C-alpha cells in the first residue's frame, strides 16, 4: 500500500483518487474531533468567505451552532463557539449540529473536493491511531493509496511544521496497520521527506511549540490549545467528510 504526504492540499493530485486524511492539527482537525466527541452529530464545513451567507447556509443544513474564527484566529463575531478545541472539551453538544469555518482547515476540505478527492477522513494527534486504521481499511477495500494531506497556513498556501509533524506521526500508525494486515507499506518520496523532517524534534510538543500555528494561538490568548492538540491517541473518533453538490461538506463519525 502506497503512502504519501501532501504538504499542501494543492498537491493532492494522485490518480486514482486516494483515501485522504486531512490534517490541520492546530486547530481545525483537532476541533472537529472534539466537537464530535462532545456529542455533535454532524458538522457543516464552510469557508470563512462563506460566513456572510450564514442565513443561506442555515437554510441548507438546518438549525446549528456556529463555531468559527476570523482572519486573526479569534472567535468570529457571528459565532456561538470559539474554534479553540481546549475551550470546547467540557461542553455538552449532544444533538447540536455545528457550522464550522476556519482560515485553513475548512478551506482545505473545499480544495480537496475541487480536486476530485472523494474519500476524506479527518486526522490529528488525538485520533491518529484510530483514523489511520480506518484509512488503511478503506484504502484496502477501494484498492487505493493513502494521502496524508496537510492544510498548511495562509489560506493553504504555506506548509506548516505542526501539520507535517502530525502527518509523520500518523504515517507510522498507518504503516503498522498495513504491515499487520499483510499489505507491505511503500513510502513515496514525500512521505520519506516528512518522516525525516519530524526526527529533528524530540516530540509533538517541541514541534508544535516551534510552529507559527502555535505562535498564533498563543497571541490570541488560547495557549492551552497547543498542549491539547499535542495529546496522542486519546480519541477513537474518526470523522468522515461527505461532499454534496451545492451544499456544504458534512462531517460525521464513521460507523
């Protein structure tokens, strides 16, 4: 089974379309896992640029809380919830649908849809083992490869240390699952680059602390997000993204 790392969503061009694991570890993919873990049954992914159309989006997806940030990363004026995953960890969201918009993570999902990637899971450090077990199983059923897709920064235009480190960590889990299933893992060149790049850090907290993503959340007063996003394999939640024509992408737990 082939594994690659896309350092930006624009690199997700492999054919046939892979099983993609979308990573925006600080913070969107971690926030998605947290929202689902706290009981949200589904999450509508929208781009920040779509927030002025909020009434139209609500008409499409139904009553929902809004979890969104502005361009600086702070809670958007129209939002009910901050996209800080650490701030969400104790909420009861049972039965509450969520409309979710961030600067990079939700844009990355839209870019994957535009690229024709049909099978998208959402990964982070907190659900790494679980999401990779599902990714490998799905890729095996579909006879596809696995792409770990990093959202990056600045509108998905600049690679991010934290996303690449997370991708390298999830890559290890994917290799283990594939090899245990009798599917020898083949690392494409991009995956090898990510693996070697990650070795310069002692662990996720060191890597994340040196990222611009962490600098941003500290600057906006959400420093707890860095440690929260660094925690490994504390969730079994595997978010699955479903794309529709003319409607927001929807995320639900698999199974």
